[in-house]
């Protein structure tokens, strides 16, 4: 009798990365290397005002004196920062309307299922007249190609544009808030980003406005040997609400590519920002060749009373993920949330988590982290909950679960708690489980094929996080997990 | 022709022979009860038939509807109509019972070339079945076996059986851990499942289940072989005399 009927991991580790194609397009790319003159050139290409050029140069000088952090639970060979190109953009002037966009670029987004025509919904989402459309900012390498639904949003007073455009149209807001949450010298990668940042998204929601649609920025790295250093700034004024989504993909290339973004969120009194990410950067092949280094600084500041910032992330891509979307809870009664699913397969490494810093009174934070490791990957949760002396009656609840698939992967949990208050309530729960042979056999006995069974079990494990995602993304996230897990059965 | 035809079956677990030449024929419309002391190989039989890893058929054969079971993957055995109600149902946290059952039913329909059921059709049927087993509708929204009581887990196995409507149901100690009320509900579910075209193999330690389900045959499994077969009265005899007199030693 054949009892070894379960396919071996090797049979099935043939993960398909559907977004791995290259767009053949003429680009203007700066030569590799980083110096003051490169920083000045990037600033000049964007026709930036002097204050911003100086801002970048200051960041560059600070960065030059800094060292790469090495505390994360990841391993990689030294990065040669002089071998990377810091700017690449499709040739020609920035298109004024969609008709002027290179058809090759339009096809790229069509293939990725990202609608640049305003009447279309995200691919994979059933057309539903009740469902409001999604406004898209499409960032290709270092520049924003187009932003949709600007007119509709303008009627509501919502500003949704690329950050380079915001520097021209809303300099006072950019000047006031950029770097106010993540200072230039916050960390090595944030300093690098501050020096060379290219396009990213700027959002401003005025007082009392509920943004009428989901806002999506889709980041695409296309050029080889090029890093992407986008910068995103979202400001929700008093009593406003915005839900923002972020997606990202890159071609399959043999060499590692660096992605070092900075995202800053500011929520004023009674405002709420919901920020959702589905990160699907190229993870490298099954032997660990290639893939994106995703070294990102994301931080939100609950500046106003009763403000609320919620991060939801589904991380399936990248060779290495180094990312801690955090919240500074300054306003009294403010609320921070972090919901995360991080899946690693093959040789992927993830060190991800969050920091919740309680500063104001009656502040609350919730952390739900789900790590899934398959293949020979390594998955670490790293979290810091800090209760400052002024944070009267602060509360945190952390739940941190790890799921292992197979016997060669690893899961680590590094929770840090620093409390300076007697009345703080900090709860931490952690579990580690395996997809068991018994669970798989139950599914198969009921007629469910092994791959389907594993993806169902993993989806169940992630349920608490997925239900935080907007519908458009929940569908995509669930599908992505299925693809990313292909071959993980053993 | 027999639905299940087992001849001279030898099964080992961890290189230890547990079944040592077992013969059994089950025809459509029949209920067989398999009894026997602990360690006699009852669960080994059902697990080997369902294709669980680690249960190796060394000799002999098991034909299900004339197909050699060893040629089928566990999920293919399920598609062919073989169902195993587990002795210790495992939890799948976060996967709701209804989602699990729909995925299961749809997998079966796909093999038959049928379309997936709509959620509405599926739920209507499922709610009816749950009601027959006196399960609260909320039960369907909970994770599979997640913090279920022992009785709920067993009733859930019967619910899955009714949903999939198999041709052969292997029930591995479905009666253990049930209080008398739950036992009657489970027995009712099994009796309603019976038709002239399907068959049931009940593995049980106790006669008490057989007060509610009358078997056509009772087999006593001792040290990997069927030591004695008879009709329902054999179970009563075992109840008073135990297994010792069948050991031959």
C-alpha cells in the first residue's frame, strides 16, 4: 500500500509569482551611486524649492554618518549603496491625462489588475454598482504615472496626489508635516529615504470630511539595479476619516533590489486613518536568489484627542522584510491598532512587528500578529509597547500567533514591554502551532486536496486580520496566500 | 457484489503488525458492528481503509466497489464514497464549520462535474441537517471542532456524514464520550442515513449503541483477526461474557 501519498515539499515548491514580468519601456535612469550631486540632481529633476533641496542634503549628511542597523533577525550580505541607482523614470514629460500615458505602461497596470480608468473596479472584485470605486495613484519606479478620481475627490476637498505635486500645490502642509513623525535621522534607511526620496502619495482630508472612496497607491519597481524610495504622507484633519490601501509588485530579477520607503500618518482630533497594505514584492526564487529588500519605516502619530490610527498589513513578498508600522499615541483617548499577517516561504526572511508608544492619557492599543513560516524561511515578530509616565490608564492587548508548515522553518517572537506606570494594563498572549498531519488528514478524508486544505487552514489562522481589510483587499490577500503557499505542503 | 471486500488483510503501524489477515465483506444495505478489546486493531482497520499515513497494508487487499483502495489517495477515497467519522476529531481554528463543509461538498461536486452549490442552497440544506442533530445554528459559524464539547464533536462528525451522503460510513467509536441524550441523537442520525444502497461499519466498545442501531452482523476482532461473527445477539452475549472466552487461550 502506498502510504507516502502526501506530496513532498520539493514536488510542490514551485511558487508562481504572477507579477514577475518586466515592462519594456525607455527610461531615464541616473547612474548608480550616491553623493551630494546625485541628491541635487534628484531635487532638480523634480523642480523642487530650495528648502526641500536643503532638507534632502541635510538628510544625506546625516545618513553618511550613520551605520546600517544589524539588530534585526535577518541575514544578508553587505549592500553596496554606490552600486544602486537612485532615480529611474519612464522617458518623456509627465502625462497630463491618461491618453498621454504610454500604452505599454497602461498594459502593465492592466496585467496587474489595477484600474487606471475611472469606470473600472479592481480586478478580482465583482462589479457592484453599490460599491464605490477606488481612486488610484500609480507609482512606476521613481515617479507617479497618474492619479485617478482627482476631480471627485476635489469636490470633497480631499487632496490625493503624488508627493512631488503636493510640494508644488500644498507646500505649507508638506513643510509642516513631512519629517514630523519620522525625523530625517530616525534610522539609517529613513535617512537614506529622506535624502533621495522619489514619488509617493500625499493625502490631505479636511476637517469633518469622510473620504468618499478608498484611496490606493500601487507601487511598481520595474528598472533593474534601481531602488525605490517613495515617501507617503497622509494627514487627516479634525473629525475626518480616510481608508488608504497600498499594493506593490516587482519583476523577477536575479539580484536583490532595495526598497526603503517612509510613510508618515498624522491624525488630528477625532480623526481616523485606516492604512492597509498588501505587500507582494518579488520574494526571490525557491533557492533564495533575488528578491526585494523591503526596509521600510512606517509610523503614525495620533496627535489629536480621540484620534485613531489602524495599520493592517499582509506581507507575502520580499526576500527580506524589515518593517514596524507604529503609532505614537499622543492625544488623550487615542487609539492605535496593528493587524498583521506575515507569510514567509522558501528562503524569505521577515522581521516585522510594531511599536505602540503611549504618551497621552486613556490611550489604548491592540496588536494582532499572525506569522506563517513555510519552507526554510524565518519569521520574527518584534514589538515594543511603551507606557510613558504621562500615559494614565493606558491599555494594550497583544496577541501574537505563529503557524509553522513543515519542519525546516522558524518562528521567533521578540516582545518588549516598557512600562513607567503602575496603572498601565499590558496583556500579551502568544501561541505557536503547526499545520498538523491530523488536520490535513481530516480535510483529505472529506475530499479536500492537500494544497486547498493548507490554504484553508492558513486562511482560518489569519481570519482576525483579514476581516480588518477592505473587501477589495481581502479577496486579493486570500488569493495571494494561496499562491505563496503553493508547495508548502509536506 | 460487495461494496467493501477485504481479504487476508495485513496492516502494520511503525513496523508492528496490527491486523494479521482480516476478512470482511460488507454489502449495500448492511450495518456491521466491529467490537473487540483495546488494541485488537479496530481503529487500525478504519484508518488503513481511509488511507491515513503510517498505516501500511503489507499483504492482502481491500476492494471498495471493486477498486483496490491502495490505488487511491485519501481524498479520492472520499470522492468514491468512503467516509470515516473520527474517534478524536481534530480542531481547525478560524475555519468555520460551514466553510469547511462547503469546501468539502464542493470538492465532491467538482469531481462529479457538478457546479458549486450557491451559498443559499448549501445553507438551507445544512441548517436542516443541523436541526435533525439538534445542533444550534450558531454551531455552524464556529471554527471546526474549536472548543466543542465531546458530544458536539461527535455530532459534528455525523453532520459531515449526512452532508456528504457517502456509500460507506466507517464510524470509529462515535458513541464514546456521549451522554445518553447525545447517544440517541447520534443513533437517530445514523438510522436516518441508512438506505438499501449504502452501508455502515460501526466500531464500538459497548453494546449500548447497538440498543439504538440494530446491526445485521457483529464481528469480534481479537489480535488482528476476526475471532467470531454473528448477528445482533452476539453483542448481547459479549456484554455478559466479555471477550476472554474467544481468546482460545
